[in-house]
C-alpha cells in the first residue's frame, strides 16, 4: 500500500472511531437525562441543564431550578436521590464527580417555555445565522409565540428571532 493510501485509511478509521465515541456520549447523555429528569420533577423542580464530561476525571453536572430559586437543601435532596438512581442503573462506565447546583443568575434559556416564563427579563442570545445583520443580541425578552422570540433592544427597537436559529441564550444579570 502506498504511503498516501495508508494515511487516508488511518484518517478514515480515526474519523469512524471519533464518530462512534460521540454517538456513545450522546446516547449516554440521553440515558442520563431520562433517568435524572423524572427524579428532579418528582421533587417539584425543573432540570435546566445536564452536563457530562468523561476523561480522566468524569463530571456530571446537574442544574436545577424552581420559581423563587433553589436552596442548598434542594441540591442536597436531588444529589441523594439522583445518586440512588445512578447507583441502581450504573449508566456511567467509570467513577465520576456528581455536582448539583442552581443555574445561577445568568440561567440558560433552553426552550420555548423558558422564553415565555422569563418574559420581561433582560437576556443575551446568540444565533447560528445572522438575523437583521447580527448574531448576538441583548435586550428585554418579550416572550415567544409561534416559534419567534421577541426582544426589545436598545432604543426600543423590537425584533423577532426564530427560535430554531438560537444556539445559546441566557438571562443577563445587570447589577
């Protein structure tokens, strides 16, 4: 086999391997979500975000919320309950650090329900493609209807952004 052919074969094997790792990570995150979300909901809380990273020291971060905010006791309760479920099902193939916390002052907005719930709050959001010539927006959230997120920008400029184009959004804390 020529040197060029060998390197192409190696690259193809590497891409297949990386692709299968990503698929298995995605499946693991889906499995974790399906195990954890009902536990969080059972305690009257919302699962805002779940972060998992593997490697030398794996980390599972669970961000929870409720109207009025979460307490340390809420985090402790969820940590114990989730630990019990994860111990029973053992979905993570290595030791890991479990961290349960509130999403913080700049809480991520993850779906239409969040854009409705936090209407009137200041937010920052980013889009996959330019909207009105921009990909970054800051302003007062006017809600979400029919797949369009409404914002009032500076100088009372109003804009509607397709929810499907939003790649990241969070509350914007201004002291």
